[in-house]
C-alpha cells in the first residue's frame, strides 16, 4: 500500500491529537503521570540515539559491524 504525503500527515496528526487528548479524559494520579512521562522520555531518547548512531559511524568512519 502506497501512502501519499497528505495521508501520512493526517495519520500522524490524528495520533498526536489522540496522544494529547487522552490524558485529559480522566484524572490521573501523580504517580501515573510520572510513569507515563518517564516512558515517553525513554522512547524519545531511544529514538534520538538510534537515529543519530548511523550518522555518527559515518562521521567517524567506524565499521558498524565491528563490536
């Protein structure tokens, strides 16, 4: 299935909207908010580092297959 740019943008916008609205639907405890924030931060940092690692290996001329 081929996605157009507009379809992908609408899908991502909808998911972002749901992610912003769902926490407002119920009262969350402070502990739950801390856990959700920790999970979101971990996902963000993992995505950031996994995105930057290939570029780092190109800049330093490292072979990514060597442990």
